[in-house]
C-alpha cells in the first residue's frame, strides 16, 4: 500500500490541485446569478464574471511560463496558490464597498494564480505515462475538477443563504420594498460573501505550503538542437490553442449559463441552482467512460471527433427545442464536452515536449475562450434572447471537428516526415 502511494503520489498531488481548480473555477456558475440579484445586473453585465476570470489566462500565460523557469514547478505552484488566496481576500473590501469592479478584480487575481497552476499541472499529467493514454489520465484529473465543481455552488449557497428558498423569496420581495429597504436586503446578501472567501484565502495559503514541501518531482526538459521544426511547431501550437479556446468556451457556456437559462425557462431558483451540478455530474460520468475506453477501445483523437460531432448536433437541437427540454439538452452538451479538454491537451503537446513549459503556456492562452465567448453570448442574449444566444456554440464544435480530423492529421504527416525524434521531459 505504501509502495502504491509512493509510486502514484505525483498523480494524487496533481489530482488534488485539479480539485482546487474545479472548486474555484466553477463557483462562477453560482456567482453569476448571485451577483445579478444582489447587485441588480443585466445578463450581459453578469457575464463579466467569466470575462474577468478567464481573460487572466491569456494575459498571464507567458509570464507564468517565465516564472516557472525561474522558480521551478513546485515553488511556482505554491506562489500560484498564494496569488489565488490574495484574490479571494479581495472579496472582503469588494463586499464592504459593494464594488462589482473590485469583485471582478478579485476574480482576475484568483485566475492569475490558477494560470500559474494550470501551466505547471497540465504538462505533468501528459508525461506521467504513455502519450497515447494521456487523455485517460486527463479524464481522471477532470473527475477531480468536476467533483469539486459539482459541490462548490451548493456549498456556497448553503453558507450564504438562511433558507433553501431564500433567493426566490428575495426576488419576489424586492419589487414590493421601498428603494432604501431593497438596498438593505441586497447589501446583506453581498456582505454574506465575506466569511466564505476569507476562509478560502486561508485554506489556499495552507495548501500552497503543503505543495511546496510535498514529494512532487520537478520536470527536467530535454533540449533539442533541431530548429527546422520551429515553423510547424508554431502552427501546431496555434491550432492547439484555438482548439483549447473552443473546448473551454463550450464547457464554460454549458455550466456557467445553465442556471440563468433554467430561470429563463421558468424554473424557480430553488430548483434551477442544481442544474450546474447536474451538468458537472454528467461530465464526471463521461470522464469515467473515457477512463475505461481510452485508448483501449477508442483513440483520444476519435474521442475528440465524436464528442465534437455530438456537441454540434445538440446545439442544433438546443436552438429550436421549446420548453424545459432545452435545459436537459444543455446538460447533455456538458456530457459530451467532458472529453474535449483531456483529448486536446495530449494531441496538442505531442512532439513538442522539448520545451514543455512554453508549449503549455501557448495552450493555456486558449482558455481565454472562457472570457470572450460568454461576453458574445451575453450580448446576443440581450438582443435575441437567451436560447438563441447558444448559436455561438456552433462554430466552436465545427473547428473542433476540423482539428480532430484534417487539422491534426495534416500536421502529423509533416512531423513524421521530419526524422529527428524529440526527447521526452523527465521527472527529477
């Protein structure tokens, strides 16, 4: 048992970090409707939550790569958790001043720390075993991420609300109150965020120290003298980053908008709040299937192809399905979105491991899709309606179909024609 724990300790530690990623990231699913109510925001304004959070991945990806070169992966992860803690603590003055701008700044800072962690953690998973089974390991990490995400919104609401149906009660009550009394009610809701985010900040500092002094090994990159591949590598990474952009966009839209979509379809918040959890549970089921099936029954590239094709079909149905069945179609989209991320990462990093920190930074920039696409979604929703706004998912799946077939295959043919193999990074 001790030998098993020692052998698998890197996977256990990284899995724990992915749990942290999930808990912090998927809180956005509940923050969007919570801010809409307590700060009286439009859907377009509320989607700034995802913009402030995910834009950090684009801004900070390459600085994170440079930081990791200086600090090493373990210290870099510690600093990432410390930065996340600082972002959580920013919620305290944001709540006291009822400043949406300061809340968004706190989310940006949290995501800055996450960017550092993601730039380090995802390459670990791809090289902790054979490349052809990397999607299976990424699926395991996805389960850790989504289990945390499934519980995070419910835990948050349990802490900040006094009764299970309080949010619905407040929504009905606000139009009947005087402006002064309504402000008092909304101020009370905002102030309830202080204690959970203060506690989160303390926990993240503690976790940073644990990771720093853990047994997690560092990645030692193998240098290559081949410069003839630089052009194709850049193109390869560009396509991979765009694929990450599309995959993250689809995933974030399915989870972070479904509570608002359920309310749009007439579901009370008391019931609507569970739909983000339903979507994340659907993703967990898909991850479990991926762990069993990849690569034994299906290659990771084909898993990406079939998932993208299913997402495209579901999007077409989602746009025209009347009533509340459309909500369940969005849950089903979450199921097929699950294997996008774990399939894209190993495909995009294949043949590029000589400079894995920089390659990872290129791919992490694609997470900006979680910032930009929801803004476009919110803009369309404000004009045409929430259901029609899901048309933005259509081109995302189209590109992923291209990447999983002709885009990836064409680049692989070029890489095969270049005889010089690249060395795999090793763990110290």
